[in-house]
């Protein structure tokens, strides 16, 4: 066991959860990250990669299974990279997500912080996503067993990319992330395209008709389907879209786009409406799911409608977005007199959610299309005290900007995974705002930014929220108060 030239370590106890959905073990103070085990397992570990400070490996033989395990629901678990914690009981998922926040703040931030509050779990741990993007490929992923069988397989696939590959796609037979409508639409499109012998996309050779399928759903019951073609074939395109519309009359918005680029993004392309509207509506919160929750002063700003177009960003777990925004609103502690800045506002969801409790809300976001959505949704909800700007945060968020738009009393910031630019952090530290509410999808970058703010602001509250059950990802909200 002590010979690190050996490729296998026997009867190793897995002791903790680690980053990227992996687990952690130690052999004579050597850290090993394991991709297919959970804390409490005892297993033989085959080393797959050696780094100077750590090893990576896989469990090849289990001597004891952990009590923290639970049977994975999906037949694709272990191949699909979307739900890496399906084999970990949900209560333990929550435990390790909260621990992830504590570890990041202790090891990266190295700042003083209060006891991290109990994590807010998701009521739905499956079928919680409102958007999924499926890829077409003529390079279906084959298992070792399929390859060794000698059989000939249909290599077309519609599903998710295998982790670590860009040209291999897992052909989904089931997915438990979005619900029955999504399942039925995906299966129908896959079968129809196969029967009609439509060519599936070859990402290496850059040819093929069918590229991606995007399905968006809302608590209102509305559905948006976007079919992305690589080649422009109007006859086949209309044949497929007509079949989808006939099979699923409940689809609110059926759209298509031709994308001949080297990547799947279509924000810079024209998207065409085949049938229905060019948007769907989402409500926050879903009152049908919370019939006993009263309206009142504590729920001011709710019962909002959001118009979602094909390029709009919206939190992918609608129900938990409501819980997340409630935490941000509570931490802000608004009385109606505050000038609030909402940095990295996206489509303005947080800004609009808290607007009725503030004097004025100023939202800033890089993407012009998102700001257009924010303005439209403010008008849709008859909210008059918001102002939105499209610009790079580090360029616009300056002392001159604050002089023009008023000194902020409260700053709410919800940056991307990489966190905030140093110039933004510096300006925030000098803003004089009494409170900062920092919403983050990455505790590591959040901890780094909090360390930079520590001279001017102390961390008063820390609240993790689980937005993505069955994954290692965790959202975290911090309340900072001016020292």
C-alpha cells in the first residue's frame, strides 16, 4: 500500500467529498481524488493520473459500501456527467455542499465569518430544470461491452456530451432532469430524424443537418422548443417542425435556427418562429405549488411575470431561484428608502424581485439582449423605479457612475463563476454602501473576492442554497456590512 509506484492501492477508505463531484482519500498523506466513490466506501483504487501534489484514480473493487450511498435513479449514471452525485443520499449532498462553502472561506478567503447557516435544500431533487440542451451526433458513445460484442450499432445519438470529449455523445434513453414533456419531445425528435435518415452532426468534419435541440419549460405550463440545424434544408426543416407541432400541440413556442459556425451558441444568430409565439412566460413564485403562502409586506415584489425569449437567461431551477432571491431580499433588509445597485443583473430578475421594497434599483449587465429583457420585464410588471445599463462591469462601475446614479445604500452582486474583476471589487470597497449582498455560484471565487473586501466589510451571514440536486454545485449568499 505504501509503494506509490504501484498502480493499485487496496482497501482504501474514502473520507470526504471533493471538487467536481469527486471524493477524496489519503494514502500515507498522499491525496487521491476518486471519480466513482462516496465518503465511507472502502475500495481498491487504481491510479489513473499522477500529479506532484495529488493522484487521481477510480475505485475498481468495493470491500464495503458507505451508508451514505443511495441507488442512482438513472440508467446512464456513471457515463453521463450531468448528475455525478446521484449515488449519494440527498441529505449527505446537502452536508457536503455546505462544507464546500466552509472550506472555501477557511482555506481560500482566510477571513472571519459566522457559522454557516443550514443549507436550503430543494423540494424537487429530480425534474427541476427548466432548460436542457441536447446535442445531435453521428459519433454515439459506445461502451467497452458494446465495442467488444462485435455487433454493429447505429452511431447516431441525441443527448449529452461525454465528459472530457467534444465529439462523443451519449444517446439518452432517459433523463430525470426536466420532466415528461421534455422526455417525450426528445424521444420523438430522435426517432423521427432517424426514420427519415436525416444526417446527424459530425463535429469534426463539420457537416450534417441536425445540430442541437433545446427545450425550455415554465411553471405556467408553457413550452419552448428550439431546433438548431447546421445545414439549411428548408424541405426537411419544415417536415420535422410540422411533425413536432402536430404531435405536441401544447408547445407554446416552436423555433428554429441555422448555425453553420464552429460552436453551438446562437446569441448572434437570427432565430425564426415556426409556430406559436417567440417567447414563453414564467411566473415567480409558482402559486399553485404554494397555495398556503400568503401575500403581504414580506412578499412584496413577488407574483412577477417574466418574458423569456430564445436568448434569454433565466435561473434553470425556477422554484429554487425563488428561494435564492428571498434570501437576497432578506439580507438586503430594505425599507423603501434605499438606492440599490444590482451588479451582473442578467435579465433583471433580482432587481425586479426587490424593486417594490427599494427607492430605486440600478442594474448593470454586459449582455445588451439581457438588458433589453430586463427593461421589457420591468414594463410588463409595471415597475417604474428601475434603471438598466448594458456595459462591461469593470468599465462602467466607477466613482463617476455612482456620482451620476447616486451613492448606493445596498449593493447586490451576482457575478459569473469566475467572480468579480479586481477593479469592480476595489470600486465596491470604496462605494460606501452600508451593505453588500454577494450571491455566488462558486464559493471559491466568492471567498477570494471577500478577502479583498475584508478591510472595509465584515461577513455577517452566510446562507448556502442548493440549486442543482444530484450535482456538487452550490449557490451561496453572503451579507457583508460596512465596518
